[in-house]
C-alpha cells in the first residue's frame, strides 16, 4: 500500500475546473517537486493535501485512510511568503506549536512542560541555524532567516508530510543554495515525505526524488475554464538528473519557458 494515494481527483471552483482526473501514488519518504505554469493548480493541490480544502471529486488517502477533514499535525506547511507570527519572538513562534495542542483548555503550558517545549524549540532552531536569534522578532530577520523559522515551525510538530509552496521563491540565489542544503539534510534525517512547488526548474530537478509536471492536456478555446490540469510527466530523479532534464526539454519546451 502506498503512503499517499490520490484517486481520480478533481477540483473545481464554480465553472472553473482546476485539476482533473489526477492519480498518484507516493511512497513514504519521497521528495516530490511540483512544477507547471502559473495558475495551473499547484497550490490548490497542496491545499488539498493539507486538508484545507476537500476535493470536488475523488479521494486522497494517507496510509489507506481518507485525509482528516482539516489540517492536523501529520502535515506541516511552509508558504512562499513568511507565515510566522509577527508579534512573537523566534522561540515563541516555534514553541507555540507544541503548546497549543498539549494545552487545549488554557492554550499555554506552565512550569516544567513549558520549559520542555521551549528546550525542544530552541534545539530545533539551533538545527536550522537560528540558535543565535531566539529572542528576535520576525521583522528583525532576513528573508532566509524567516524561511528557516517557518521550516522550524512546521517541523516542530514532527509531521509525516511537509508541504512547501515556493518556499525559497523570494530569496537571493546564494541564500537559496544554503536553504537547499538545509532542506536536504533535514529530509535525510527525518525521512519526511516532501511535496515542494517551485518555479525554478533547476530546483525541481536537483532537489527531489521525483518531479511532477502539472499541465492541461485538453483545451477548448471557447470554454477556457472547462478543463483542468493533470500530472503530465512523473519523472524519477534517482539516476541522471541532467539527462532527465534534457529529455523533458525535448518533449515540452514550453514548460521550460513557463518555469524560468
Ligand atoms: N478558492 C478559490 N476560489 C476560486 N478560484 C480559485 C481558488 N483557489 C484557486 N483558484 C483558481 O484556481 C487556479 C489555480 O490556482 P493555484 O493558486 O492553485 O495555481 P498555481 O499553479 O499555484 O499558480 P502559481 O504558480 O501562480 O502560484 C487559478 O485560476 C485560481 O484563480
Ligand atoms: Mg501557487
């Protein structure tokens, strides 16, 4: 049984079909990168995986079970723009995730439990290179540091699936490279299953174990909303990444343009 199974998934908003007839089978620990033209439904797909939205048709199964009706700790998410709480320090941003689910009545922990949560948060922040910034506020951090914080905030809940929606899109190339290294290290350590949307094909080909290309296969010029995107290429990236990239460029040059 696969870890995540997507069966005949459709998502439609009013008359607009965004995703159609998607089928996918993902093993635990895979790192999937998702590419495709702007507006083709990549973020929509992540929201469906997160449980933030329910599909119009079809199913997503996690360990053979339908996804819970709303986001829970099994799935963590990092968006392109910083999603951290501006009024909380770096340490509190991460510790909060441990506090809320463990103290459902009060919303806060006290005493030893609080201390434990803060120690755990501090050690993860150390791991992502923010050990020196625990008492800073997000506005005092650089873009790369804010994304490190967002990743720590997602990982503190020990999710089994990490959803990344263009997490490094706003970062300078040099910092992106550091973030790639960090993400790969964390992935190897935790064996998380990762879905990462990117507009950067190099990122798509170099980071993952599997590249998923979203594209429309059907078009009706008189009804542009009638058809949605599917996964048109599903490419294993374990062997020769450069050859895989060249092969895709040969069959779909338009995608190369859309993604750079
Ligand atoms: N909640 C919603 N209600 C109505 N339409 C929506 C909703 N969410 C997304 N859409 C539409 O679905 C389509 C796909 O949007 P989505 O954000 O998933 O694309 P994307 O592939 O992530 O694009 P980008 O690369 O620009 O981020 C768009 O046409 C968008 O307007
Ligand atoms: Mg998007």
